[in-house]
């Protein structure tokens, strides 16, 4: 008797594992929004903060170039 073969990628379980579902819970939305803001603000803040000593030095010396 021949064995039946089913491709793992053709099963409904496999297809369901590849589909993402929107999560509208307030806790999930807050966490996602907070993380997105942190990922955008922190790198920009680090760049600005690293330039503050140079800006202060420039303002004290009074040079324009």
C-alpha cells in the first residue's frame, strides 16, 4: 500500500502560521506605539546630545565659520 505524502507548505496550519492578525488591544497598541517612538526619538536625541559640547564651544569662541 503506497504512503500518502502531503507537502507541509500546503497545509492549512502552515498557511495560518504565515498570516498576521491585527491586535487592537489597548496594551498592544500602547506598547507598539511606545516602541516606535523610542526607536525614532532615541537615535535623533543621541545625535543632538553629542553635538551640544561642540555648539557650546562654538558659541563661547564667537567664531562664525
